[in-house]
C-alpha cells in the first residue's frame, strides 16, 4: 500500500491536476481514473457501433463526423462535441471497436476511446474525460449484463496478449495531444510555378517619304520688304497690320 493512499481527497486532487495540465484523454488497461478503463462486451462490434452512432445523433451538441472500418478490422466512430463548460470549445472524440472470436465461437468486442479539446491552453478542466465517460457510462447501463470482466476475457480469448497489443497500436497510431511546432523549425514553402514573361511585339509605323516642295520662281528685281513692328510707347509690343510695299521697275528706252 502506498502512503499517498491515506491522503484525503486524493482522487479529486488527481482529477484537478490532470484537468489543468492536459487537454487530451484516452482509455487504457490501467488508467488513472476508473471511468477510463477499456470496456469489453459479449456483443458484436456492429451492434455497439450502432449504439454509439444513435447516441451521438440524439444528444444535443454532438455531431457525427464519420464511421468506417479501419485496417485490421477495427470500427471507428468519430464525433465532435461543443462544450458548454468551455464556452463552445470543440472536443474531438473517437471510439474504436475491435471484435474477436473466443474459443466457443462467440464475438467479444473491445471498446477504446480517445478525446482531445481544441484549445490553446494546456488543460481543458477535464472536459475531454467527461465526453468519453458519457458514452461509456451509457454503454455500461444499456449492456450491463453483457459486460465482460478481465478474468473472463483472459479465459475466453486464446491469444489475448497479442490481440490486445495489436489493437492498442492501431488505435493509438493517431496523435491525441495538440503538439506545437518547436520555435525555429523550418516552415514548408509553397510550390511556385514560374511563368515566362509574355513577349510583346512592337509595331512601328512605316516612315512616309515626303516629296520636297518645288521652288517658286520669283520675278526679276522684285523685292518685297515687310516693315518691322514698332514698339509701343508703354514698352509692350503691339501688332500692327502690315502693308506690303511694292516697287515697280520700268525699262528705260529712248524714243
């Protein structure tokens, strides 16, 4: 016996500690809390999976995300729960059901569960544990006469150690704890497709050849002079109309 067993309210202190330091919970063979112990029933996995799906679809705040049979014959049921205690935070919960055949040919189903709260802090106040407990408690009440204890399971199943370890490895293959990337870790770079620059073709207009103007013949000794504009008295130049001055030259002949 451990000396810590004499501490009053030890279980309550352990629940408070785990609620403040962890945001993920899962079932196991030897859990810290008795409600998180692995369940085994004298029923096929299909009936237990139908029971879980029915509860998820009926309960308020629960949303069914999927049901499938994974590698190894394990049936998994995924759901999301909106927590009222955490002001609407979402809890992702997964139930795994693995069916075996005992030495008498009867089905034995092992039920595992894990839950993780989508919260940035380290603890979720035990909300992930309560989500698992709701389904497992309802299952215990509904099939209380079909539940198999550990001694009966070891007696009925031929190779309990190998099958239990294999099932636990399959179920625990997915991470249940929110892990943040270490500081300084390289970020993934997006793939960029480089495009070739568009080629532009410049169209230059053809140069027009202008013909030189022909010179205009001027009459002999004809002079035209234009008087320059006289500046105004005020200093500002005024434009005055220009009168052409024409000089007429006549030939001198003697009569």
